[in-house]
């Protein structure tokens, strides 16, 4: 049966739908009316559903329209930041990948459990503000894109940061904050794809983020930095391409493989499709993972024509969006569509 590939119009939708078109699928975009003036420019988008807000995807008439068109939805960061895990799970349209693992991405405790099961090295959790004795990063539960994070080296700094968030009505109690060792090194985002059809893990690319205003602080000479109290923020503005030292690839594949095995054990059916391990390479080249994304990440937008790594695996420039469409195509060919959908 003919399938259409659809996604929300934001985050990485251009890459996903261009890739679907390149693999021969019809494409569908669900987007907010105010964003349509961007998306109407692109010829690879066949169907458009305009909504007032992304949350309207929860309405049954939108879901009925998607199902009538035989749409497979590709989840991405906008879906996760817009809807709760319960709401995502309630959507009655086939999702590419495991929609139940998205809850493990959103919930810090579940996230930690999956990272431990994956044998990843993770930053030390500081249980109480009284135990802060080195540089720590304080995070909000469920915060997106580093908003509201602050750094501190002691209890006093924690209390100052907390009071500021309290005054700004961002938090209401200390328990909504989570204290973690600040890992020194360079942040790196590793993009993987797992194919249950071939049984292979593919390392597809790597990026670093360009975040405001932390990445601008080095442009201010230190004598001026000292005069202005700067609490850096980590709002992602874009992504910067990267290649790794080749000797790091062994560890990269091992982490990817362990993550796939742990996902299959804790959250069946596991992690068919894209995922990302997000962490810091320390000075002794250890990768300390502070986050994962259990779906396509926006850093893959760098590689619409393929990456330094996907070029080793595929003939045609293979973006992550296109790889998703190829997996659906292979699953249809092998009559194994249920292995890649939930
Ligand atoms: P996140 O929202 O978790 O992706 O993190 C936002 C920013 O905080 C990223 O730039 C990370 O590099 C940084 N970050 C998060 N956790 C840590 C950590 N434990 N140590 C050092 N940097 C971190």
C-alpha cells in the first residue's frame, strides 16, 4: 500500500521531507499557518495540513486526515518540546521508530537509567547543594536547549542561581533543579542510525552546537568579562560540522551498540531509526554522555547531501532524513513494516 511520509514543519522537516522525496515517497507537512510562508517555497512538499498550533495534531480530525492519507509520522524535537509523553503516546497515527522511548528521553530519571544500562560514562550527579565542591551545572527538569541552566562551584552560588530562577517564576521549588558535575572538555553530538531490517548500526555524522551566548563569551576580552556578571545561556542557534579522530570511532560504535542493546532490553522494541549520544570528550579522550536524543536531531541538518561518515556507507549522498525513508522502503519491500513503526 502506498505510504506518505509526514512530519511537523519545524526542526528538521526540510531534510526529512527532501529525503523522503528522493527515495520516491509522497510527502506531507503539518505546520502552523504563520510558518507556511517559509515552507511554500519547496517543491518536494506534496501535501500540507495547516494548523493554528502544533498541538492541534492531538485533534482526532487531523489524525483521521493523516490516516486516510496513509501517513507515517517522523517524530523530531518539536514534537517532544510541544507535547507531553502521554500526549505523544496517545496519537493514533503510525510513528517511525519507537514512540515509547521518547518518554525516556523526556524524563531525567528514566534517561539516567537507560544511560547506565547502556554502560555509558555519565557525569556524576550531585545529590544535594551541600555536596557541591567543584564546578557543577544546574539544570531544570525537562528544560529544552539549556534554558535556565546555570553554573556554580559552591552552595552559595547554587542558592543565588535558584533565587534568580524563583524570582523569574521559572521554578517554584529547589527539587525541580538537578545538579550535575560539569564535565571539562569539548561537547560533541554523535548521530547514529540503527536498522532492525539489516541489524546494523550506522554512524552517520557528528556535529557541535553553536549556542548563545556561551559561544560568544570568548569574544569578550577577560577584563570586560570580569566587569559584567555573565550567566551563560545555552540556546542553540545552529550547528557546526565536525569530524572525529579516526581512532575514536571504535569507542563510538561500541557506545552505539550498547545503547541499542539496552534500549531493546528496557524499552521494547528498542531504538529502530536515528538517535544521538550527546556528551563531552575529555582531555584524555573519554566520552562522558550527558544526554541522548531518541530520534533524529537537528544537527543532522548539516548533512543534507551526506556526511563524511555516511559517504563511506552509501552511494548517494545520504542524509538522516533520507536514511529514514530508505528504511521504510526496505521494510515495505521485506514486509517488515511493523519492525520500524509503533
Ligand atoms: P543540553 O540541553 O543538556 O543539551 O545541554 C545544553 C548545554 O549544556 C550543552 O552545550 C552542553 O555542552 C552543556 N552541558 C550539559 N551538561 C553538561 C555537563 N554535565 N558538563 C558540561 N557541559 C554540559
